[in-house]
C-alpha cells in the first residue's frame, strides 16, 4: 500500500508546437515498498491547448530545466470544461536522494513547513 509523502508546487512552461505558456504544476510523492513514485500534473486552459493543435501530448519544462511529456487521459473528449488536466507518466525513484535530486520541489516544500 502506498504512503503519501509530500505535495509540492512548481513553475514552468508548457510547450506545444513551439508555443509556450507559463504554468504551475503539482508534484505528488508516494512511497511504496522502499521506493518512491512521483506524479506530476497540471491544469491547462482548454482554449490554449486547442489553438496550437494539441493532440494528446505537450511538453512541460520544469524550473530545473528537466522536460517531461504531458498527456491528456481523462477521456476521449477534450471539449468538456474550461480546463484540462494533463499528467506525466509516474516516475519511480529508488531512494530519497534520487527523489530530491530529480524533484527539488519536494525538498523545498518540506523546508517551507519547518
């Protein structure tokens, strides 16, 4: 059973067809069987996504320069609602050190609470 470790927010840019949009994204870290699973998601304006020809993928450029592929997986119809949830495939980290190295947002969120 997974144990929730931390939620954190980050700032970055979403890129579709060389068009950029500043975005905030959410990082959720879970621990399960000695390893960590990280899920990254964000809410994007549907109109902005459709304008440059969004299909099923976009690129997220995070604050630390890392890039992640975002996909839309909430069903077949992107035309519902004003915002669309995009998610990255879960990232598995073998240790806390790897978790913090790949996702410094997690460590920063924890430090702000202390």
